[in-house]
């Protein structure tokens, strides 16, 4: 049976799978991403998946970026040991196979378009909301990668030019409002105590749901305070987006306000992207998407408020149906495209 090797590389996990032409995963394995010697771990993972079976026809890789597709190099923000790392050539040399490279969120979008919630969409945006926020565009069935492979970096679209300074150096990036750590960071700065039974001790603005995106200097001050609180809380091991989602579902007003604020930033980004490329569907995955209605309900309300043009309002937003498999599915689709082109 014909198969390709799909690889998904992130800051916390390496995954690989053998995938047939229908998208079925014949064998897969994962392991944690080490801080150093990542390629050694990746080589062992590839051997585990491919070692005792027929050779795959090609390799597709989805990796956290930024990327340089022309050079085949990657510089993942959360993998400091890889800066300008020649990933494509290293994997090609290791396997002896044609190798394709794209961003991890681009592969998520391509996977959802092939096998998941984005099937049949003529203009799809896939978004990963997790430790950071990434995105990928699939237009008329073809991934839009950009000249250097960095198209779809929607997490660093500015939704408030007077907003907080982002970790990337920009200002008002949606990631700084809507990623998992930043949701928790803001909630901690505004009085959230994880697991508080009554949820009534937050500040008035959070209780009233008025703490929004776009408060300029005030937001910048919140950012400083929350970074300090976030560090202290992280040491306690409980103040993360999962705990925040649980408390929001239980009615904690600060947790609810944090998701309202993050959802509004996402809505601004989705509406702007839809206006630019005429999206028909948006699929959202990543760990924060597991919050379910806590995220998707305020997102729907915010989109209804910020979207004006009819074709922007027509965009359908859905959660992932493939979950963590989406990135591997998209990497496999890349590999199959390479295999068919070579044939």
C-alpha cells in the first residue's frame, strides 16, 4: 500500500505518521520535543514509524515558524536551539525522499480542508489558538504559503494599534489578547483566582464585562502587571487557560470577561482577514478551542458586532473536527502533492 511520511514539529511535541492516499494513518508515534538535540529525537521518531515496513514515497513536514521555504530553514520561536536550521535538507538526507515543508498552522488548515471541518470550502482560514496563535489559508484547494512560507501569521495581525506590546515586538497583536497564556495573564491581573468557588471577587470592570480590547495606555499597564502575576501563578501550576475555561464555564465573572476579551480580538482578526481574501469558512483548533462554548459563543457575538459587509458576515466559524491529527493530515497532503507532481 502506498504511503507517505507526515511529520508535525512543535515546541512541546514531535509527531510522525505513515498516511495512505485516503488520509488513514497506518502507524503513528509521538515524543516530547527536547530542548536540545531535536534532530536526534526526530531521527529516532522517524525510525520508529518507518523502520520495519515499506518505504514511504515522500515526506511532508509541518513545523512551527518562522520559515524560509526557499532555503528550507526554520527558526521556531519556542525552539531556541533551531535558528536558521536546515530542516528540509536534514530530513531529506536522513530519509532519501522528496521532502516538502510548511508551517504547522498551514498544515492544520490543509488537513482540515482535506479531511475535516473545512472540506468543500473554496476559501478557508485555519487558526490554531494555543500557547501562541497561528494560521493557514487554503484558497481553491491550494495552501497559500507566501514567498518565504510565512503567509497566515494571523496571530500577529494588529487589532489595536494603541494596544499592548506583543512578545514579537509589535503592538496590539491578536496573540497578545487571545492566546492561552495571555488569556490567563490578563485574568490574573484582574483578580482571577483559579478555582474560586463564588467568582465574585474580581474588579468591577471584569464583573461587568467591560474590560475590553483597545484601552491603550491602560491596557499596557495591565500587561505589565499581568506578566508579573502570570509568573507568580505559573509557579503554582494551576493558573492556565484550561483552568480559566473551567472557571468561565462555572460563571466566574473575571474568567468570562477574559474569554469575552480574547474572543473579540479573534473576531476582529477574522473579520479583517475575511474582508481581505473573502473567506467562506474558518476552522479553529488548538488547546484553547477545547473550551467549547466558553470561546465560541462570545466569538459569535463579537463577529456579529464587528462584521459589516455581507460577505464578511457570511463566514462560517467551526471548531476543528480532526483535533491534534490535523497537522499530520496536512503534512501528509503536502507529501502526496509532491509525490503526484514527481510522478
